[in-house]
């Protein structure tokens, strides 16, 4: 697996974690609960970094940067 595939896979896994957490929040009727809010914010912040990593890796492979 090359680097771009790895960072894309990490991004996909993180998106799945976000979806699962939101489903859990609704299932437990804990939407807005501080603990879940913090967890969700952490995952979203992580996802923003992963998206930047994916873009950087693709640019690197294409020789753009």
C-alpha cells in the first residue's frame, strides 16, 4: 500500500468513526451531551488534518509541490 492509499484509508476510517459516534449519540438520546460533543470535536479536528494530509500526499505524488 502506498502512502496516498494509507492516508486515504485513515481518512475513511475517521469518517466512519464520526458517523458511528453520531449514531450512538442519537441512539442514547445524548445529542448535545458534553462528553459526546468533545469526542465529536476531536474526531472532526482529526479529520481536518487527515484531509490536509491526503491533499498534500496527492500533490506530492503529482509533483505539484
